[in-house]
């Protein structure tokens, strides 16, 4: 099994670019976190895309390119690239450039995103939410497969036999599809032979087992055998003891989740709910290294997934605590999980099936 970290680079709300807790400091800290993850032997680091004042990253490829110069082995992925409101040509070019700079370590995790700010920002209609994603995903896949592209669609000007450059170092940059609660997305990813990442940040994880089954069954029906890889992406935090993990992480998590909850009409999250989510059958991986090991292995019995990514900083947290959590994850959790699962494919695994030629022209 591959193990890694992902981050949305949270900032303290209201802080200016050059203030403590603001974007400049957070980006410096993020690069240190990616560098440490590489040093402790983790496989993947993902950086999310947001267009809000409470996050520092709107251009994941730029941050990952900076990280490429400070790392040697870890794979570098978006988490996610909101392709619905972006231009797939630019996304491909950005990550092809990252791939060249990193020596072939780039990946793209394509998704709809958890916020909607990018749609009006780039002139898209939310009424086209699903259609935009489906159309642009197919274009992104065609760009990966062919140097010269002829394509037409509804939401972007056509491309008439034009070359798209630079080409990446990898023959095919891995493209993952991130899904939340939409079964159709799981079926689409499987039908296209694409690896899938399930974001589980609440509720009982076993309720998502059906998504994994739909993904694998769709892939097998489409002729992809073995089916493409599966990742589970979840919130969590590690400290030497479970009590310390809960005490240190809860204030930051509650602040950000309740702030978002006020926007979306969610009830406030209580400490009791947070502690319940950290139990074996809960969604969050908050605890000591041994507890996190047990929980990853417990979920592996449910999903048989190939990759697990942990979002350590959910809300602004002291940098030293985030660094310690990453170190514990890499040095104490990862070796045991890999040994118990059987090591998996190891570093650099890619999507395991060819994309069908029937992608068409949009």
C-alpha cells in the first residue's frame, strides 16, 4: 500500500500575506512538510486547489514544482484539480512541466471540488456542474494520450489538430478521479479505467464500500483487468498518545468545520462527535501511531485499497505539531502498514490500464 499526506494549506482567516499565519508563511511551511514527507519515506504528497481567503493554494502545480526541487522520490499530486472550472489544456501543460522538473513524479487528481467559488470566478454556470466535469475529463485524457489533438465540445472552443507541449517525462501521467457521494462518478472512473480516490471525512466508512465495488465492477465490464487502483483520503492527526492527538487537533478542526458549517447550514461539531469519529469505525484517523495503524488495516479489510492519504492539518495548526504528525506517520505507521498489507506496488505505481481509444472528440 502507498501512504501519503495531502494538504489544503489552511491560513488563519484575516491574516495578510506577510503576517504570521498568512499565505507566505503557510506556503513556506507547506514546502517543509512536503520535504519531510519525502525524507521519512512516504509515497505521495497532494496539494488541494481552493479559491478562498482561508486557503493559500489556488495553483497546486506551482507549489508542487517548488517542492520538486526540494524532494527526490515522493510523488507529487494535486488533491484536487478542479477541472470543471479550469482549462484541461493548461492543467495538462502545468503537470507535464511538473513531471519534467520532478523527474517523472507528477500526478493529477481530477475532481469537482468541495467549494463553488471557482465557477463564477472563471465564468462558468453551476447549472453545468456535472456536464463540465464529464466533458473536460475526457479532453484531459485525450491530451494525455495524444500529442496532437482534434477535439470539440460544448464548453470550450474546439481544437483542430494542434500539438500540446511540453510532453511529460512519464509516458502517461497518472490521472485519478476524486469522488465524494456520487455513485455515477465511481462508475465513470471505472469505465474509463481510471484510479479513484474516495474522500471519507464523515459517517461510517463502510457505507462507502459500495463505491469501491461499483468502480471495480465497471472497470471489469469495460475490459480493465486488473481494475485500476483505489485510494482512501481522510482527515486525521497523530501524536504520541491518543489524548494528545485529540486535545491538539480538536480546536483547529472544530474552528474550520464550524466555519464551513455556518455557510452550509450544518450544526456545530462537538467534542463528543469528534472523539466518536476517531474510534475504530469512525471516519477520522486521530490518535496514536498504533491506533492509526489499526484503523488503516481495519479499513483495508473493507476496501482493499492501494493507497491511503491523510489530511493532517484540517484548519491552521502549529507547524511543529504538523511536522511531528508527518514524522510519526512516516516512521512509525507506514512501515507497519506496508508490512502487514504486503508492501503493495511500492513507489511510483501508476494507473494500471490503458484508456480506451473510444474517448472520441468531445
